């Protein structure tokens, strides 16, 4: 099977020749070309080379064009991002842009073709799609509405807004959803599939009620219908942390793939996702991948593969790979997948 054929099979809930390998490689891309995250995310040549280096080094089944995945839209909206060219730290937004939905009148939805670093990411993704698209699914990193609202207002202030003034929070989420959709559609125009990151909506920061009543309907009624209408087929919703308590709400969003992060109940995720006929990515804990050893990472990856042996919708990766991780730590997951495939053949 080609990598694209493998993903097509898993998204169709059919058994593939092996479980797809999809590690979360973002700032670590820079390390692969000996550039800082800040340098890599602002330079089209560096970003292109870093994705190529990721592909050669780790042989993933899909690639994501993105480094500091929660900054791009917020910066295009007017937030100030601090870049640290001499540091391995990820660029960061230093202060909120607005204090509530009343400030949205001064913002406006950015044009992805001209706004901030959006065109840079679109151009790199489009180039990779032209080169690899027949064999590999190229994905563009897009920020989800909850995380974007937190960037615009400040995460803590937005959490309070969701608890104290639900209509105002809904207004914020509706606006941010428009940005998510427009950026996602710009990727789709280039044949690139958006991957939606919204990990500020983890239940540690967003209550199950907020996810069920405020966020899930935004995805269900706005984000995913519009992206599907624009040609989106492989549309993951990536929310980290222990999402066990909100599985039903997330499945109702209309996303076509989900994440069972290492703290979540993987068995529960697989059972409910099997009933809903959607795939799930399982993660080896990012802390384990960072510290190693490779033998322990291989052991844990094998445990996950055995636990989900009867679930055809499994993809396997890990939490976000740190900048300076040893490549053999990441490749231990790939090796476990290959060993399990050989065992099953």
C-alpha cells in the first residue's frame, strides 16, 4: 500500500497493511534542519526543507505543515508574536488583543491569501501537495475556535467568559470559527487537507458542559459542514488531554478523525469510535518519548497496538515531540508498528 492508500483504508474503517504512523512533529522540524522554531516558521525555504527532513527521518504516513500551530491565525488577526531566533523555545503571543466580543468590530476575518504568515504556510503546503499528493496526504495546521478565542482574549479571560456570559462566548466562537473555516478552505483550494488543533478545549480548561453546549455545535453546524462542502475528507479534530468525559460531544462535531491522547481512556475511545465509524489516533505519552529509553517507548507502543488489535480505525503517534528529542525515540514507535505488522502477517 502507498501511504495515501493506507490512510484511505483506515479512514474507511478497513484493515490496512499496517497501522499508520503519525507522530506530532512541529517545533522539532526545526531541529532536523538545525534551525530554531522561530527561524523555521517564518521562512518558506526552511519550512519546506523541515517537512522534507521530517519525511526522510521518520517516514510518517501523513505530514503537517505547521510549527507554532496556535499562533498563525491570531497573528494575522493582530496579536503580537515574540520570535526567539537564538532559542529552541516556540514563538509565543505576549498579550491579548481584545477584552471581549465588543472588540471584534475592530478586527475582521483575515484574508488567508494575504494575512500574516498564512500565505507562507499555504504556499509551502501547496508545493508539497503538488510533489507528493498522489502518494501522501499533506495537511495544513489550522487553529480551532476555542483556542483562537483564548489567544485573542487571553486564555483565562475566555474561560471566565464561557462560565459567566455564554452568549458573549458564543459570539467569540462564531467569529473564530469563520477564521478557522476560511483558512481551512484556502488549504483545500490547494488540495491540502486541514487538521484542526483545539487543545485549549481540553476538559481541564473547558468544562464538559461548555464543550457540549457551546463548542460542539459550532463545529457541527459551521466548521465541518463548510469544510466538507469545500472538499475536506480527512478532517481531524485534535484536542489533547483526558477527553474521555467528552467523547460523545466530540463525536457529534462531524470531524472525521479524533485523538485519544495518552491520559484518555483508549478502550472507551475505540469502542465509541467503532460504533460511529470514525478513526482515532492513539498517542504514546510525549514525556516518555522525550526521556526514553527507546526500548520502553517500543514496549508502550506495542501495548497500544495489542489493545486496539481489533479496531481498524487506529492511527498511532505521540504527543508533541520536543525540539531536542533523540530521533531513535520517535522511530521506536515506527519500529513497534512494523514489528506488529510482521507478527500479524
